[in-house]
C-alpha cells in the first residue's frame, strides 16, 4: 500500500501486476489502497501502464476500485464467480472440470484469432472452420468480446474469433473437402421442460448467500433450498435472502452438518442435488476440509443404503485434499481458491479474457452447459466433430466439447472429457 515500498520492485518494468485480496475484515479496502499506490508510483494510470489485475470480493466495491485505477485495472469479482460455478455445477455435475480445463495453462485454452480469409462470413459458418479448434465467440475490432453472437453475425475487418485450442500452433484454418457432416446422424429433440428443484446446502461460509442468489437465477419457479449449518452468521443471512429470492423458497436449520443423525433426519435422497460448503470462515483450510470430508463420507453411505444417487458438489479449500475427497465418490469438487488463482493468472496474461470469463459466469450471458447427446444426434453410429458442431448450430448453440459417460469416473482418462 506504500508507494515507497512499491518503488523497490520496479513496477515500470513489470509485465503484469496481480493484486490479491488479503484475509481479514474489509479486504477490498486494502485492494483499493494498493491500486491507489500503484497509480501514484507509475505517475498516474496511462495507456502505457502495465496490465493490473485485482481481486474484489464485494460488488459494491467495484466502482471505487475502478475509480482508484482510472478504469485501467481488470477487476475480478471472485465472490460472484465462485458462487456461479457452484450454482451451475450442482445442477450439471462435472462442469467444474470444464472450467478447470479452460483456465489451466496445461490444458485447452481460450485464444483470440483474426482471420482475414473469414471476413464477410457469418459466425455460424465459422464454427466448423478449424479442424482442431472449437469456435465460441467474436471479439469485435473495437468492442467487447461476445460469446455466441447471432449465427448470422458477419465478421468484419479486424474482428477476431474466440476459440478453444490445445495450443496456438494448432489454430490452422482449413477448408474440408466435400461435406464432412453426416446429415442422417442429426436428430434434434426438444429438451425436457424445467421443473422445480430441491437443493440441500450443508455447511456455510461468506460465499453461501451468493450461491443461493446465483442458484435462484437458474432454477424454475417453485423450487426450494434447505440450508443446514452451525455457522452463527448463516441464519441471519438466509433470513435476509428469503425475501429477495424469486424462484427458491429457502429455510434454515441450525445444526451440525457433519452429524450423521442430523443428515439421516434430512431425507437426503428426496433432494435433487446437494451442495457441501466448507466452514472456511471459522476454521483453517485443513480443518475446514476435514469437516467437509466427514460430511461427504456420510452422504456416500446414505446413498448406498437408500439405493438412490443424488448429485453432490463440494467446495474444497486445499487442492491436495481433492485426492482424498475422491474416495467419497462425490460428483464434483470445486477448489475455489485454485479457480480464482487461475482466472487472475489468465487475465494477467491476456486482459481481454476478463470480459470472456465474466460472460461465461454471468447468468444473463452465454454459458457452458452439459446437454444429453441424444437431444442432438442419433447415437447408433460413429459421429465426427463436424456433425456435432452442425447439430448444435441448428439450435443456435456452439459445441465446444463432449464427455464420454463410460469414462466419467476414470481420472487417468480425464473423466471422459
């Protein structure tokens, strides 16, 4: 926060600056003070300033942080991001692995590529333009990146495609000879209508309220949620939220979510999904994850006894505990701090990615969904990627990958992704 201290690290020679949110009360105030100090050290925020990425927890502090950086810093609202991932993943188990693949520098990544040969072509036509890449959006020459624009949106000079590729060396534009699409394999089917859902939330932390708000944006009217936690602040937060939620009726039970008697009394098998949040506000990472592991073990045993599988999504704090958690056979594990770290690092490498991630994690934006293949294709024959992409295009969607159900539990096979 002190300009004199920052003078010792050579900000003017930095390739990028990442401002992390500290622990303790009012972490955003500390971040804002750091942004002010950076501006004073650089002689003011200018076009020539190096990229600065800052972590903000509370949406109310976004505007002050923008003012502190003269609008130059890329601000990542981490509370909303993790809450949205939890809300999306609890309804589509395995989705966090897709996010991890896109964010991890070791897997497939998001790239921007300008293609002069595609100028004048529609976005829909560009979806199948690359044999080794998946197109997902457009970055206008002088505008904000847009995921899944209208299929008839034409590419103009200077526009760039947003795509997923294993490596930038594989982004090669080729025109396939003939038509690789198997028309006989395309069989579009309307999805099942949405119905009310019952969600069980076990445990609590400062993200809990955000998770319920985000879940409310996805579920059908008439849905319900039951929160069970022995966190002092949880009951008041849930009560305040109850009046604001549009689709979910929420109730709270002050009880120990690791107690087997408490869990047996909840009739877990009657819920559509279970979210296990860590007690990160009260305990250190290892103690919080230990309580989560105990809860997950109970849930696995209850599922075995009841003979009904209910999708379980759990938040972990330490990625090293994920391997232990896999023994519990939960459907998905969200290592929240790791996802935040990956987003901050990706945006520091390419600031334009911040708008892409904001769109993906926004309920009003273009989102990633896992949809049954039989809603698009006949599955009695081999199907190539061009046919998958074309079937999705006819529904106004962009297919960027698939999961093989037979490999869903095999870590060495990337869980089928």
